[in-house]
């Protein structure tokens, strides 16, 4: 009975916290990291899983939830932000196509096939809005349709490393910075 009451209280707190839209990325990380820790640690502890297993699993859930919620805040793009993102993405795509054309003559067929297996989506840095709280603002660009995906700007607290893949909503995009 105590476990049920505690789980219900933890769920209520998590639902309440998820309704708070005005939290900073750091506050979101704290709320969702705590909720993930409770949601993972309580069932493991109640079922008798050894602490040597339960603690690392719970810590991993906390880190994953906190990192995911700390990285991204989302807002609607301005016309200028969209223009800058498209320009930088096209600049990046032109540079990559030029490099691929130069390398194509030197590569074998298998190497050409591996070079084509690039990410469909790229995350490109755009101008920050005045309300931005993060280090960078990025938009997702579809390399197959040659267009920005949606009208969302993702405010990131720390930009990923250039070449690193990051998750933006449902898109896994390779971060290319400014495209230069």
C-alpha cells in the first residue's frame, strides 16, 4: 500500500511538472531527471533488485532524462531565422557535394556507397532570438527535399560537436554548425 501511494505521488508530481512550460532548460533537466530516477529506482527497489544493479541503472535513467530535457527548448522561427538556416544549410550541402565530387574519382564503388550513407537530416545553427536562453539556436534541414523541416527553432544550452548526431523532436540530425 505504501508503494502504491508513493508511486501515485511521484506520478502526480511528474504530471504537474510537465505542465510547467516556462521552466528554463536547467529546471527542466532537474524535474525530468528526478522523475526518471523515481520511476526507475522505486520499482527496482521494491522488487528486491540488488543495490549494485539498481543504483547504476537509476543513475543512467536520471542522466539520460536530464540530458535530453536540458539540451532542447523549442520555439517558432522568425522569417530571418528561417532564411539564415536555409542559407547555411545550402552552403554546407554545396561544400559537401563539391568534396564528394572530388573524392568520387579516387574512390572504389564500396567507398562511394558508404559516402552516400550520410544523415538525411542536418541541424544547422541560425540566429538567436532575443528571448533565447541557450548558447545556440538550431533548425533541422532535410537534405533530400532541400528544405527546412517545420518552423521550429531549437534553443540548445550547449551546441553539439560538429558532426555529432543529436535528437530534435522526432528527427535525428547531424549537427553541422554554421555550415561553413
